[in-house]
C-alpha cells in the first residue's frame, strides 16, 4: 500500500521525494451503542481497513489536499491562515479541523503540507471513515511537525474537531477505538472516566461479518444531535430526584425507581435505552471473558431491539438485515453498529456458515428492500502507524 500511496502522490503533486505514508484504521462497535455521550461503556475494535495518507511538508503556508476516493473534486487548496469551516471545503474540513484543534492548543504548524488521502472504509457506512481521517491527520501532524502527543490525545483532538469544526456532537468512542486500536483485541472503555482495558476477541471458530445496507444516511448528523439532546433532557428531569450527571450512572433497578419523573414517553424510551445498553455492555464483556460467546451474541441481539424500539435509530434497511441474520444458520449474534439510520450491521457468524450467511441474508435483503448489501469478513487491527 505504501508504494501505491507514493504513486498516487507522484501523480497528483509531481514527485515523491521526502513523502511519508501513514495509516489509521476504521472501527466497528460490538456493543454499547449511543452510550458514549451518556457516560457509559462501549466495546469497539479497530479494523484492518482504514485511511492512508501520503504527505510532505511545504515551505510556504499552503495546504493542498487530494482524495483518491473523491477525485472529481481534484486538489482542494487552502492555507494555514484559513482554518475556518466552510461548505466549499467539503471533505477537507476534516483535516483542516484537526489542524485547527492543534493550533488552538498552541501546536502551530510552521509550514503547510501536500496530502493525498485514500480510504478503503466504505464512506457513510458507520465504520468511522471520518474519525479514521481525523486520527490519521493527528498522527501525521505529530510525526511531521514533532509534537509530543499521546495516542489518547489524538482521539480527543479528533473528537474536538468533529464537534467544534464539523458540527457533530459525537462521543469519544470512534476516535478512541481508532487511536488506541490493538490487533485482535477489542477495547472495553468507560467513556466517563476514559479508563479502558483490552479484551482478547476469542471468537473460536467464528468470524466478524459486517453487512453494509448501502442506504445513504441522509439526516444522520441532525438526528444524532437530536438524540443527544433527548438524553440531556431526560438527565435534567432525573436530576430533580437523584444526584446524577449522566444516564449511565443508573442501573436498571435505579432507573425503575426514578423513571416516573420523566413525563414524556419518548424521552423515557431514549433514557431506558442508554441505561439498559450500558448494563448489557457490562454483561457482554463479562460473558466474553468467561468464554460464553452465545450469551454475548444474545446481548448483541437485545442491543439491536433496544436501538430499534426505544432509541429508534434503525430503520427498515438495518432491521431487515438483522432480522435476516437472526434467522440464518450459524449466527451467534447480530445488531446494527455505529450511529444508525443506515450504515452497517455487525454479526458474529460461525466460520463454516459465513458463505451461506452472505448468500441468504443478501438475497432476503434485496427481496425486501430492492437494495444490494455488501458484506465484509473483517479482521481486528492495530492503531495509527507510519508505514
Ligand atoms: C457515532 C458517534 C459515536 C457514538 C456512535 C453511537 O459513531 O461518532 O461517538 O455515539 O455514533 O454509539
């Protein structure tokens, strides 16, 4: 891939002298969805697919960006003196946002750069192509300009730029999973304290299969921010009767005790999802550690039901894929992953059943929705690196 990236760079910017190549992964979340902005737990892992960047410093203050994936946009030019989000900047708002976040913390770039990006994460799929790009750019800035920044901080800067430069009020899960990824391990993260632990993904003779609905996720950002607002409104109600600052501080029993104070039925369901999903995540990680993979799978299924009925972030495409997966042979568990409203599902499938799973789930999905799903049997990879 390094050679390929150098080739792309040469084609766009003329020569490849002094060019360096970096990589940051995508991520899939196994369980713990929409808990990361509610002070709860998540259990994602980094993937071996991700985003590559070939980069070289310039001697002036220009920033020149090119994406192989969006090549019709050509080279997008900007400068270190223009770190302001704009519609015309399109995808380059992501790298610019990270440069802006570093700049705001006093890590100022003394010169610009030429950067060529190529990603093999399907975009808009819920596998965090944007967080991958953010962490990639953070890793590039650290290396090229010599900033002393730990991987965990790369995650924080990525999140900060996504929230304040790109307007999505996201949690820390995606950037953390990417910046802290480790081969064959999932990350059990408490998003309130940022305490984390690696858990080996011992799936025996089973594989992780991702299915992409290929449904365009139109309103994702505004719906995402809306859900976050609903959780905040539910917390405000609960705060009148108990001393909490996040929904996930409550377990199910405590929630039952206090829930009558939430008089809006929609808010009540949103809050119930956050509380129950956090508890499911704790139970799922315990099950995995004890080798109870079947129980882990059941909790994945329950997670989907809660996201469908209480949190209402699934939709017909994700539900069709998951329900077809539940009926297929050799499936240990299946659920939507990421923000929802389209994007991908994640399933744990016995190795010998993977081919029939792809065939049967794919057929049923096309029959019911008229769309074609893509399937990926994925491997769990490490964090950002220089190639
Ligand atoms: C998106 C956000 C994450 C997280 C998930 C839902 O991926 O970026 O912070 O909230 O949705 O679990």
